[in-house]
């Protein structure tokens, strides 16, 4: 754990571009996927608009390391132990004078893990109950994977391995990814799991193993504990398309490693990206990614390579350029960096949080009700509405997002 919390959550620095030089010369770190709570807090401490006066604040940040607490207690069979610190924090929060101004509707926090780790029901199960408390339900909650069926949590990108200190470093990396020779059509950076062979992951590994145009990480390199950022980036930078099946949840950190590598992601479920990172990724998912429905692959034995091979080269080039353009938007820069013009994942998230709070505050000032958190089967559809839209209707993703 200690190595992961070094450098404000970036972890140990990777010098010389890492194994084989596949990472940037400067700003590369061996960052753990669940360190975002620390990374976000470090940026908040350095924010140029930070104020100690909540009455003039556009939003109120709650620096609670919910992910660390969940990780320490998730294996405990004692549910009271799992819930102790989250309950204490929520009880403390509602007694604060700044809370009373809007009942927490101007507060936000980042939990640093997937939403599912904080939604345990009354009958037991996984995780704790932090995000079920009425006080927390009033807040805006950021997580690396949100629930499409809850209205107050929003997904932000997993941290990858590049945390630049200047615009020049970002531009140099983007230019390098444009020039990168990609001699493989597709790849998969992941490891096998002891589950049914009728899964997307199993199909990917079987098809890739039979193809001369696909590559995977070696079994040893892909196994948790032996993972090397340099080895993974070498693979991702060698391919046109990087496959992204579900991870432990719907999402994967590898999605953002792939974008950093300028590799076009291929998804098999809309909740893996399209209904998650709506603040950070384009609404037009076809502009930067490929979608292959899970049932086509698992149920109909669709050839992944045939789908990818049929995409015109001109379209591939446009998609790759869009992916490279997205690189700054999904990375987290060095918190000490000054004067950068690129907006990173933190900047995008803060801007959207402040906008959400401003709409809530305006409604309070005008004495009217304002509903921006809709739970239930269609919660995700409300997140897709543009400003001014109120009505939802049928959507192409309806078959995939059943509760």
C-alpha cells in the first residue's frame, strides 16, 4: 500500500520510459487504479480557486477517502465494522454549518472505487452502505464506475500512467502516438479468469490466440502482481484496436491505458464506457470506438477480426485521431503544474460538478423544486438529455441496460 500512496497517489515514478521506453520520459508513474481519491485531493489542495469560506464557494468538496476505508474492511464479516467510518462521516457532515445552507446539495466527494462498493442493501452482501444514506444521496458523488440506475453518481476516468507537468509534454506524447507504427490489427491486455468459456473475455482470448494479427500479454505479465505498465503499453501501442471486455465491474482501467496509447477501444457493453464517462468522452461513441454487442460474440460466434478488418482505413485514421485528441481529457496532470492550457480529467469533472451545483442553487434562490437525480430503470437516460430536454424515450441501448 505504501508504494501506491507515494507522490500524492501517483505511486513510484517510472524513469526512462519504463521497460523498453514505451512510456513518456517524464511524468510516468506506476499508478494503481484505486488511488484516485488521493490524486483528486492533491489537485483540490492546489486549486487556484480554493477558498476556506463556504458562503462564497461554488461547491463544497468533502475529502473523505471512502475507497481506502472500503478496501480495508471489505472482507470483514461484521457489517457494523464495514459501515462504522462511513456512518460517522455522514453524521459529522450533516452537523456542519455549511451543510445546512443547501442540505448538502452543493457538496461533492470522490469515492475512488466503483459505486457498487458503497451500495450494500439491508440484507447484506458486498461493500458498505455509504451511498445509501440520505445525506450522501443529496450530494454529487464521483466514482471510477457509476451505476446507470442511480442519479447522483457520475463516473470519472481511472488514472493511467502519465501525469504531465506541461502542455509541451502532452503535445509531444500525442505526436508520438500519431507516428507510432502499429503492426497489429488488435490486441487484448488482460488475463484469463476461471469462469465459463461462454464469456466475452474467453471468446477474445480464444480468437486472439488463433490469429496472426492479434497479440495478448503473456500469462505471467498479465497476472495481478506481475503486471508491468511498460509491457502493457508496448502491447497497446502496437495495435490499431484494443479490446475492452468487462473487468471486475462493467469498466476497466485498461480503457484509459488504451486511449493513452492512441489505440481505438472496442467495447461489448454500453455501460463499459458510453453510459459511464459522459462528461469525458464524446456522445457519438462511433467517432472514437467500436461497439460489438456481447450476444453477437458469445451467442453467434462472431469473428472479431472480420468486424475490425472491414472498417475502412480512412475511418480507422479518423477514429485514431479522435482517440489521440482525447488523451488530455482522460489523464490527471501533476498537481504542482502551473499554467497548463489542456483541461485534464479533473478539470472536466470540476467544471461539470460546479455547473450541476449552480443549477441547484439557482432553483433554491427562485423558490422552486429542481430534480436532477432520478433513480430507477431509466436513470441513465436522464444523464443523456441535453440542456432544455425533459422527456426520455426509446434508446438503442435499452436491450443492454435491464435491471
